[in-house]
């Protein structure tokens, strides 16, 4: 439909051009007002997210170290608070365990020390994936044993804070 039909037959070509110019100016003015607001909101969100992400990464790394200590000292109460009740744990030998089964294994294990040699945390909203390498010292059949492995732990932020919902370890054989 042409513009002169929509405005009625009383408009001249010059009035139609002026009307189009005014509409274009309103559109550009709207963009000039909205664009800085949108950019400001986005930058504020990103800067707030970075601070929150840094705090979350630090907290999760601290929880990983607390897990190592609690496991070495058989602190089942501490481990219970670190793990979600629906924990899925795959041990280095492929054994699939629930939270209760994992805690029972820790209670009967002869673990002496767990040292994490490297860790990386990737955040995805309220979920975090931690990857790393660990070394575990234990006594089996009266003999010292040292195992190295790679792990992946999945943490989720819930109302009570960060809890581990899934974990898996794989031996490093070479």
C-alpha cells in the first residue's frame, strides 16, 4: 500500500516525505535511547557475573580440598554435607555407587592421603564441572600403594549451597 493512500488523499507529496522523515527520526531516537540502556545492563550483568563466578570457583575448589581431607580422615559427617543425597559416584575400578555406598567404602578404606595435583573449574550457571588429577596413598594387604587418577566432579548450587551430585575417577596407568 502506498503512503498517500494510508494518509488519505488530502496529503501532498511534501507532507508524505516530512511524515516519513519524522517516523525515521523517532525510530533512530528510540534506538539511541535504548542501545545505551541495553549495553549498560549487559555490562553490569557481566561484571557482576565475573565476581560471582570467581567466588563460586574459589568456593568449589575449597570444597574439593575439604573432600580430600574428609576422606583421608574418614570424616563421614563432613562428606555427608558435601554430597547430594542423589550422588552418583563411579570409582576408579568402574564400580557405580550411591552416596551411602561411597560413605561406607570410605569408612572401611585404608586411605592415608589424597593430594590433588591440578584442578580446573568450569561454571555453567548453577552447575560446575571440576576436572583434575589426584594422587592417593593407601595401605592394601599391609603394603603401601600409591594411585594416580584423573577425575571429573559435578557440583550444583542448591538452596543449601554447592553440593557434589556426580563424580567419576579414572586411573592414570602411565
